[in-house]
C-alpha cells in the first residue's frame, strides 16, 4: 500500500511539472509573438501604398505588409527599440511615423534599408540621445521631428551632416536646458526652411549665434520658456535677423510676470527685414513689455500680428501714441488680440493711435470681456473686417452717444459681433446705416428676442442671426437686399411664403436646427438656390413642395423625423433627389417602428396603396369585375331562381304557417305533384286507382284540394307538410313547369329536415338525367341516386307497377293519419 501511495504521489508530481512546463511554453510563445501583427490588423489602402498600424499596442514592427509601401504609421504603440532589418521588406518607404511610442534605441544600421525616406517622425519617445548615426543613411530626408524625447542636449552629431536635403526640423526635450552655438552647426549647410524648438521646458543657457547659421530659414517656432533670463529673447531675435524668416510663432516664452526688465527685448523684430507674420501665444505681459512689443511691431516690417491666450498683469492701461522723433506709417494689415485675461480689471483698457496704422484692414479683439470701444477706433479707415466676437458688448457700448459721429468704420464690409450681449435689433439696424460699406453682419449667439422692428441698410447683403431666440417674436423684419440670411437655431416654428415674400433677392437661406413642422407647398423664390432645413421637426413633405423654387440647386432636409407613410409617397418616389444634400444617409424614418432608424430608401410605398383617386378607381373596377363575375355565375347556375325559392319559403314561414309536430298525424296519405299537361293521365289512371283502394287512401291534388283565396306557395307548403308522401309524376312537362319545381324544392327541403322516405318518384316517360337542365340540380340528383317507378308501356306489366306504387304510398302509415272528418 505504501508503495502504491508513493507511486501515486510521483505520478501527480510528474503531471504537475508537465503542466507547468506547458504553461510556461505557452506564456513564452505569447510573449514572443506579442506585438506582431499581420496585414489584417493594419488598415491598408486600396493601392497598397499606405498602412495605418497606429494604436494597436504593437511592440515590434509588423510583418507581412505590402512590400511596395510608401507610408507606414506606427504611432501610438509600445515600440521600445528598432533593431536592424526592421524595415528591410519596405525599402520604398517615403514616410515613417513612429511618434508616441516608448522607443529608447535605434540600431545604427536600421535605416540602411530605407534610403528614399523623406519624412520621419519620432517625437514623444524615450530617446536619451539624438541618433545621428542611425539617421546618416537618410540622405533624401526632408522632414524630421525628433522633439519631446528625454535627451539633455540640442547637440546634433556628425551623422546629421549627411542630411543635405533637410527642409523641416523639430527638436527639443524638457531636459534640454542649454542651446550652445555649436549644437546645430552640423546641419548648417542643409537648406532648412522651418525650425521648431519644441521642448515645453525652460532654457537656462543660450549662446549667441546658435541660430545665426540658417540664412534660408523662413519659419521659426518656439515654446521654450525664457523666464530664467528674458535677455535670451533679445539674442534669439538678433540671430534670426540674419535669416529670411517671414513667420515667427513664439509660445509660452514668458510664463510669469517679468520684474525690473529694462532691455528692449523685442528690438530684434525691427532687424528681421523679411518678417511678416508674428504670433505670440500664452504670453504674460506687463504694461512696459506690451508697449515695447507695440513699438517694435510699429517699427518693423510685420503685416500680421496675433496675440492669443495671454495674460495682462499690469494695473496700467495699454497706451501707444507713437515713437518720439519717428514719423512713419506701419505696414501692419492684421491685428489680432484673442482671449486676453486681465488680472487687474474686468475689461481691457487699450488706447492706440490707429492713425499710425493706416494699412490695417483686419482687426480682431475677441474673448477679452470688452464692453466698450474707443471713439477713435470707430473712425479708422481701410478696415475691411472688424471682429469683436466673444466679448460683453451691447449697442450702447459699441456706439457711444458721446462720440457724436456721423460715419462709423467707413470702409468696413464685414462686422462680427457674435457671442456678445446685444438685444436691441432696432438700435443695431439704425447704427449700421452709419456704415456706408457694410455688407456682412454676424449677430449670432446674442440675446436678441424681438426680430420684428428693424430696418437694415441697402448695402447689407449677408446677415447672420443664428443662435438667438425668435420663439416669441412677431413677424421677422428683413431687407429686400439680403442675399444670404442665417436664422438657424432660433426656435422658429413656421416657414411659409410670408418669410420669402420679404426676401425677394434671397439666394441662400439657413433655417436648420429650428422647430419647423410643416413646409408650405406654395413657397416661391426665384433667386433662391440654397436652402437648409436640416434638424427641424418636419415629418411630411407635401406634394408640390418646393415647386416654386425654380433655381434651387442645394436643398438640405436631412435629420428630420420623417413619417414613412403614404403622406410621404410623393417625396419618396417623385421628388428630384439630385438637389438633396446628404441623400440618402441623412434622411431616415422615425415611424413606423419597423422602419425607424432606416434610411428612406427602405421605404417603398405602392402607388395603388397611396393614391386615393387611383385606389377608388381600382376598387370600383375590381368590385365591378367581381360583381359581374358573380352575376355571370349566378345566371349560369340560376342563382336567382334559388334565391327566389328560398325567399318564398322564408316569406311563407313568416306569414304564420304552422308545421306539424314530428309525432303528429297527417291529413293526406299523399300529395301528387304533376304538370297540368299530364293531368289527363293523373285524373284517368293514377287518382282513380289510389282512391279506389280499401281502405281508401286520401289523396291531395292541387286542382281539387288547394284552398281558394290562399297564396299558391302557402297551398303548396301546407299540402306537402300535411301529406305523408309526395308523389312526383315526372315527365318532360314536369321539367318545364315552374310550379312543379317549387313543389319539388319544398318537398326536398322537407326530406332533408324530417323524413328521407317521403318522396315517391313516378316516371311517366323516359327522362335521362342529361335531359334535365342544370339549374334543376335537385331533380338531377334525385334521378341519379333515388329509386323511381317507371310507367310501363306494356299492359301486362302495369299490375306490378300499381302494386309497388300502393306499397310505397302505404309504407309507415301506422296511426299517423287523422280520422275522417
């Protein structure tokens, strides 16, 4: 037993060890294959020239991709190193994106296989040094982004000298806090056109002349903080004065309030003779610094100056009246002040002598909590566009009564007042008459509620009133000279001809995002070619809608809750879909449930179902055909005769006829039904024979026993019901007798409800079934299935005939007969 236990334990240990080995092998296999992907995981373009393998958590370069790739995106993965041969299968690469991985190392020979590479992006990785040796084979490289890594120096090694075609370089690291004069010398001979210092961190040391070698440089951008030594800005601008830089973007250069800086930091702007575009972002200013910027911008060749997302710290207003001893006009054409935060006061205090800037045609001061505008600004000539959006302006703050001007912004054609606090449309429309050149006014995102009282200048052709509230407004005032009107998202509920009649020149009308439910079919506007009614409450488009818009070329009716019923038949089947923007994807059913959410292409109504006139016509035609068919069949099968018979039976019953009980007695032994043409045989042979028997049989015949004055049908029914048997004398005369068939019909009805053996068929002459008309189906059936007595032509056989007849008549009589009166 002990031996068996030991063997069992040994077996279990071996099994456990084997299982662990298998698990370890699977884990190793999964680790070895993790990050590897195939063509199916990457998005490959149809021409096999582009592969997007981004955001797949890859840890190695994928295999199995098309060998002719020219663009490979491996960004946002988990790559840590790029070994030699990683791109051996993709020698034709032109663009390689490796940004936002965890790359720490490039093998020095990794790019030998990609000699045609023109763009390489490895920003946001973990490189501790700039891999100049790995980059050396890329002699055709035009674009290199190696910023946002962890290297601690801007130094570019000797291998970078091979990049003789480099046009774009983005470099920098939060750890790179010094920029020496020799750091960038190894690319000094490259035809560099754009340089971006992208570290996002501070610069502790800058050697004058570090940026001086790049004489062909056209664009320069930097987000390096110079708070530690603001003089670095002066030196950087002086170095760039030797270049051809025309555009400069300086971001986050001063992130704290500067104290006791007397140097002319922006003096270098006046030395950059080619500089035209200056953009400052996240710039912390004081009054001296802002004045210095304004002075050097005035003295420079800059034509566009933009100050964005910045802070003004000083308690003093910004005042610039010019430079003493200098008489010149600035070439500045565009001045943008966007999203400025004022620490010391609620709204900006800016006083600039704009007569020194006569060339300004675009002026924007936005997002600054501005609530009033200086009078001198309203007199500036040559201003084509004035953007005062995202402020706190009202009509009284924009047009001061104290200014006493007769003309405002005489050359301005485009006035942007969106996202302010304007509410008085009447006041605005009056003031716009002081602007002789005004063409386009944007009043979107204000607090306007009354649209009924205004009068626009004749020069105004484009009016934007979107994102206001017209739900409580009366009739909307417009100008007969408007070409473009935007009233989207204004809570409008109606759209009819009254609106278009006040817009005789309208070309484009935007009404999306409202609460319009119905569209009048009587709309007329000969000049309108663009109409937007998306995102409303339109559920049905009535037949003939938009027929008066003869020149419409773009009609947007998408994103409405369409009822996919017959009311939408015309729009679905007959309307010209070529003018519908976004068809069919934006057009979906809201009802019924089986079509909800599906595009209108799935709604296929039938013409007969939806056209009322056609439906009535088809219904009438089908009803007529069915009626004619029924009448034809009724005529063929003598339905009228059967209906008449049934009606006679019911009518007779309702007139008070009383049927005998099933246990009652009969008045007659037999009722004889015959044609009056056969009455001679009945009176001479049949009747005497039956009535001469002992005991005597009581026989009923119509010529003798019908009650005078009673209706014939009543007599027939009464006699049949009061007779134990009914004898039918069948002949061709019987077949041709209408009353005989009545009697047969009623007697047969009795056999079905009471007694099966009450009928006695006596065939006076040969009567084949085929000779009986089809309408007498009962007689045909009786002849076919019931035994009958045939009147023999030989006298010798007649005795047998009479015995059989008497036996049939006397059968089952019993005590059923009434006693003689």
